[in-house]
C-alpha cells in the first residue's frame, strides 16, 4: 500500500508577511494527489505540528488549511519535532496499513519536510518526494524557489545503501499511481 504524507499544511504556517512559495499551486497539487491516492486504495496522512505561539493545539493557527480536501478515512498524526516519526505513531500507522511506499508533500521544505524525508529513508521506506508539492518561504539569505530547487536536487542525490529517494513532479506521480505499477 502507498501512503501520502501531507506535512504541516496548517493555517499558522501560511499567515504573515512572508508568503509561502506557490502556495495555491502546492495546495491544488496536494488535493489532486490525495484524491488519486484514495481512489487507488492508498491512505492519506495529515501531519500536524504543535508548538508554542501560533501552532498551539486547538488554536486556529494549528488547524489544517481548510482549503485542503480531507476525507473520513484520512489519518492525522500530531508531532512536536521536525521529524514526523519522532515520538509519534506514524511508523505504527504505516505498519498497520502495510504502507512501504511513502509519498511526501507539505511545508516547510527546509525543515519538517526535509527531516521527515530523511527519517523515512533511514527507515528503509520507498520515498517519493513530489517536487512541486512542497513549499517554504524566503529566508534572509536565499529565496524560497532556490531553497526548493536545492532540496529537490539534494534528495535526488542522497546516498542510501538500500533505496533511493525519488523526486518527481505531481503529474508523474499521479500517472504512476493510476497505472498501478511499481515505481
């Protein structure tokens, strides 16, 4: 089985003066991926970060973006670290659903998305990163588009003994999911 992870797409991370890069496009692609994953028998798991300030549990900022399409069978994992596996039930859920292929999307490219990709790869999951379905914001030293481009390149070139991280555009991932074949 396949699992789509939607990392930290929360209201509080999309507010403020520094917008997320291509937020509208990223949200649209995540919604499309989620529909296809569900239709092909996979599971969608929303990862929700909890922290002081704007991401406190129960606050509006903590909520998943309302524009993201959620369905009854979707799962939710709460975390307090960049790594979605750290002290959460994510690994247990993936085992319960027998999901060995993990498709990763979300926010922020350079923090929780990156850390979760590396954690999944180190646990020998088959990881697919959707190169145009993760986002971040500009930093003082680098713009968001460059950060995303750099991380996509870096993930493609990680040295892993048993598997590799595949980095593909949403259209290719959707085509692969609909074909029912192994990637």
